C-alpha cells in the first residue's frame, strides 16, 4: 500500500503560496553551477537528440540518472540543472535530455515533442547503458514525468533490467483534466508563456516544411486543446486532441509499473486536476509510491530564500538511496 504520509517539508513564507512556488525558481533562482558536456545522438528516423552529461563529482560512478524536463523546457533550465548537480554530488552520473526542438536547434523532421513520446527516452536509456553502468534511474518533471510513467507502464518488458527506480514530480498524468485546469483564468500567465514558445516552434516548422503546416490564425490560439487539435495531433498520428490526451495520459499505465517509482504531487499545484492524484492506484500498487506534500506548487519545492538545493532534489536522492 505505497501511499506515503505527508512529508516533513514545510517551506518558509512566502513559499507557502502555490504561485510563488511555481514562478520563483524560474525568475529568481540563481542558475545552479554545473559543467555539462553535450552529445548528439542520431535517431533511427533520421533526426537527432541532444543530451547533456553531468559527471559524478566524486570520480567514476556505477550509477546513471536520466532527467526529463517539462513542457517548453530544456536540459539547461534551472530545475534539471539543480537536480543534476545534487545527484552528481551524491555519486551519480547524470544525463539531462532535451526533447526534440528543445535544444536550441530545430530538428530535421516535422515531428517535435509531446506528452506521450517514449521512443526517444528509450533510445537515451539504451545509449547510457552501453557505458556499463550497473544501475540506472529515471527522473521526470511535469511533461517529462508523464513520459517517464508512460514508458515504465506501457510495455514493462521493454524497460532494461538495470533501470531500478524512478522519481517524478508535478505530473499531469490525466491530460484532458489537466488541460481543463490550465484553461482557468488564474493560469493565464502560464498559458501565455507556454504558447509563446509553442508558437515559435510551429513557425519554425512551417518555414522548414512549407505547405505541410498552416500558421494562419496561430496567433489567436492561446489554449492547449485548439493547439493540439491543429498541430500536435496531426503531426504525431492522433485523430484529434481528445485522442492524444486519451492515449498519452500516464494514469492508465500506473498499475503496470514494476520498479519502485515515487510520484510527488503537491496538493497546491495550480496545474493539476484531482484526477492527477492517483490515490487508489497507489494503494493497489506494489511499486508506485504517491507522496502529496501540502506545498510545492508546480515544479517548485523551494524551502527558503537561502537554500541552494531544493526539497525535490533532496527527496529524489533520499528515495533512490532507499532503493540502491
């Protein structure tokens, strides 16, 4: 019955606010000091993936962690860098991946990224394990967390045996309901941010593939569902946005997860619906551990003004140390 009690995480004021938690790290957190090494992988479909390596600060490591970012993020956002720095200081090598079209260079193919892509993650895991690591762990934030959970549960036999654990934060595991939450007026500032980046990516794709992608009326699309209906669904083989949300929501795959997996969902996350807190699924599972701190916002988990390592980073390491 892996439904964990509320943790002892109690942030100081004003980090009890969901919106302060969500916005402060992006706006004010100093960029964690790291020294990533970029590597480009060629994909089987003729495209590429850019990944960043963070080497263990203690020398050679037998463990590798693979960190997936969220919507309109990338490997050098502050939250993957903070996680990579904390993991590397605790004995891990780390890969921070970039979704397609998120590494600063447009990809070659019309496809870009979405919440349900798992083939790219699998390729990166297999590439990492060629380096003879004894153990691997997966870390995911928001959209990257949904991809991670879906990957672990949609075809468990495909997951390499050396992948021993996973930790994910702030996951919209029921996509349709989370989209409805994001439509609320209180989330308009976040939608403007997301849509600005998505519009830019679509315009870049339209320039590279004239006649395939129609940008007429793009500037009026300021919500996920019309965007996914017009672009995400047709570019990635879905009937429409509803079909995309149904097939790619990780909630339906949670019962099939076989490795110890910690899902951390702050109760004051402004992005998540009630259905994104899978209490019954965790109670029935031997592998899914659900932890619901009262605070944290969306991919926040700040403790205080002066903390360099966030609670989410400490929690991930503590969970992984309990497994390895």
